[in-house]
C-alpha cells in the first residue's frame, strides 16, 4: 500500500511557482529523502504533506486517504524540525506526552508509550530536564521521541541534523537509519546534504526549481543521474561533466573530449545502444571522480584505458588524493590513492573506468546513456 | 595601571550628574519635607524649609480625615477607586494584549499587519482627541461617571501598548514551536496557555508595570468622566487642593500626594529589575 501519494501538486506564492506538478508515490516502510539545494521547494513540499501549508492544486494522500482538507493533527503524521521545536517551558517528559495529552490518551497508556520511547532512544535519565539543559544531540533525541511516541503512519523530518556539529551529525545519521531498520517506519526526510540522502534513503527524490528531477534508489541516482543537475548535485566531489563529441567506428561508439586538439582524449564506450542517435553530434560526457585513478589502477578485465593528462592541482585528504587535471583541455577531478602525489604542472598517467561513463544530451541536459 | 580616581574629566562628570539629579529630585524633596511640616509652620516660614517638628499626623489626616468635596474621609476612598480601576484594567489589557500579540505574530492571517498597525496607531493619538468619542461611548452605554467606564477606557486604550510589546516579544518565538504544537494536536488557546504564556513573564512584567503606572497616574479621563465619590485619586488630589479652606493645607496635601504616589513606587521597586530585563530580553533560544 502506498503510504503517501502526491498527485500533480503545485504551490504558487503570488507570481512565484514554488512547486510545479509534483508526483510521488511512497511505499509503506520506505525511507524517502527529498534532497536539493536551498529554494528547491523541498521544505514547502514537506509542509504541505504535514498540512502546515496548503497546495495551490493537486492532492496529498496519506494511507489511501486524501488529506487536503484534514488538519495536521488528524493526518496521522509526526514531524521532527530542524530547530527541534521543543517546548521550552516543559520538561522532556511533558514534551513527549504533550501530543497524547492533546489527543486525550489515557494517563496509563501515556506512561507506557513514554517508557517505550525513552528506552528506545536511551533518554530515560533526561525525562525531568528542560530543553535548555540538554545538549544538541540530546535535544535531537527528544525531538525524535516526541515523533516516535505517536506511532504515526508517516514520519516527516525537516533537516533534523543540520544544527549539529559534523561528528554528531554522522552519529545521528547512523542512529536514524538504525531506528528506521528497527521499527520499519515510513519516513520522508528533507535535507540539502546529498551525503545524508545517499547514506540513509531507500529512495531519493532529487528536487530542483520545484520539480522532482529524479526519484529512484540511491545507487540508480548515483550511477544513472537523470540529468546534468542530478549528476552535478549528487556526489562529493561531483561528477565531472565535459563537452565532447560522439563518434563511431566499426567496433562501436567513441566519445572524444577536446576533439581536434593535439591532446584530444578518445574513450571507447562499451554497450551504449541508446547513444546511437547521437553519433556525430555534441554530447556532454560525465565521469565520476572515482572513475579516474592513478595509471596503475586496473578497473576491469578489458584492456585498461590510460591517458596522459596535465595535472593542475593536488589535494591530499588523507584517505585519498584529489587531483585536478585536464582531459582534452577540460578540467576534471580524479580520486587517486593517497600515497601517490603527482607534480602540479607536469603530466601523469591516469586510468579511466569507461564502463561507468554517462552521456547527456547538451540541449535537454537529460541522460542519454 | 590603576585608574586615577580624581581625573578632572571624572570630576566634571560627577558634577554634572549631581546637578541633574538635584534638579530632578528637588520637587520631590520639597513635597516630602512639606508632608512632614505642620500647616502653621509652612504658613509662617516658607514652602521650602526643614521641618522643625515632624508632623506625622499629616499622613493620618490625608489618609482618612481630610475633607474633599464635602466628605471628610481623606483620600482613602479615592485610593480604593484608583485600585478598582487600575487593577482590572491592567489585568485585562495585559491579557488581551498578550492574546492579540500572539495571534498577530504567530498565526499569520490576511490583514494581520493592518490590524497591528491600526491598533498601535492608538499610541500616537493625543489623549485630548479621544475625549469626545469616549464621551459618546460612555453616554450611550450608560457608563458615564462609573469606575467600570474607566476600566473599559483604560483596557481598550492600553491595548495599543500591550499589543505592540507582546507582538514584538512573540515574533522572537520560533514559528516551528507553533507548527510542532499544531501537529501534536493543540489548538489556538491550548498553545497559548501551555506554550506561549509560560514563556511570557518577562514581557508581562513590562506591560503590567507600564499599564499600572499609566492608569494609576492618569488624570484627564478621571477628571472628565467621573465626579464626586467616583473619582480616582489623581482627580481627587486636585479637588483636595482646590478645597476652600481658611488656611492652605500644604502639609496635608503633600502627604496625600506622597500616599497617592506610593503604589506606583512599590510596583517599580518590586518589578523594576524585571522591567529592564524584560525590555531587553530577546529570543527564546
């Protein structure tokens, strides 16, 4: 059963169209991440799902029921806010039970639910404290406890980790993921952080300018980005995208970067049937940084593709070395093993994984193959 | 290096400050001293002078014996009148202002900023301009020359101030709190009582002090809309000084002024430290 269905949803503020015909179907138990740069409409979409904002047109269905005219409290949802939104004058206990109190849940039942959630989140010792006496991570837990105690059809998370420091963010990320695996809840999670999206989601909806650019599982989004925006947004560093020309010879298509230059790079593609109509035309070629490595790396059984390319800059990160180089005159980033440090200004050999090359139509910016 | 205590600049500062303070405090000193001098003493010497004998009886007379407008019960009944006007009007205007400020700042609705603008516009209208409209209202509602009438006036006019202050205070409250509470199932008034009001003491102290002192000290409406036994103490003080007597009763009058000023003084002493804190208190982080 679809836990959440969004149909042709649009939102306009005066002349500004924030959401343009969103369609999403989210299955029960899925962890869906809405990801995109700020201003892409993801938070507006979440607010509309919650009922805190109203759509200009289109419908929202939760658990098979159209909820457009149903107030937030009756939508069977719970929400975790970026600011946590804990009630400052109430204790942790009161914060968690406030919703049940509003819904007139019996006292004994409230206590039971509170005890369960407190144990699950390990916040039992904090129940008597006020939010101001809690650390950021503890506040985060209490905010989640307030949502969990409701046991709703749908959990909504609005950038819940962006107020935490980097270390705590990673910890909480894992904890939320573990929590999802344990209780099997349906979650819609908004973030601008593509790493959060990749690590936690079962499906990612990448949003940009009020449109869902791609809605797929993380591997698909990463491996086959639907368009240039997704290719450049997901991944850190992002996918290298370079103008190129598609040619073909007897043994298949060849993509040429910097065609006609003395240092042009010719990359033979494997099975790229979808590329056939683009032979002889300009394309945009996308290569992930991890598909460009030091010359000695072996990517596949095929004859390795190694090119000599000038190195412009080297960034050692400890775990790997990021290299800015030029392929056929176009800048590209490579991730190579940490102990190799090519000299900037000189050329060095780089191995390329041609199996994972993406091609985009330069006009529509859509993925060709 | 230790700062030099007797730097010339510093001496000048203290000098100026002392002069300003003296200028401000002189009238108070005259009233305090006169309230402790007998009428004869004031009449023989001058309005300014040190008491030869401490005439504490002035206070007793002012409180319960002095004759104002043909009744000789001192200013006690008028103090009671003032309290009966000031206390309810302060409570009502503060509570209504808090609810209105909460609605305007945290429940955005169509035209909210217009309503806010119109309500606070009342702060800029001179009091005299409002006399005639109030006369008509009090006449038509039958509240002329009643304490209830004054309560109504001060409650409504107080809203300009209380809405302004409460609204500005509440805009610092994160709107996510309201959204979270709405999802939790709380309505407008439950959110107000359980979440907003517990955050409000700093601003409520400010509005209570402000309203109390203004309503207590208010004179124009009191003297215009009430007469005789219905007057608040500020109006009665004038009647007292205008009372025809053989000898001017400066001593008793001064004592009456001191008594009338006491409640606002007490409010400041009790709430003053919260007053400044409330004015400067910012967000609820």
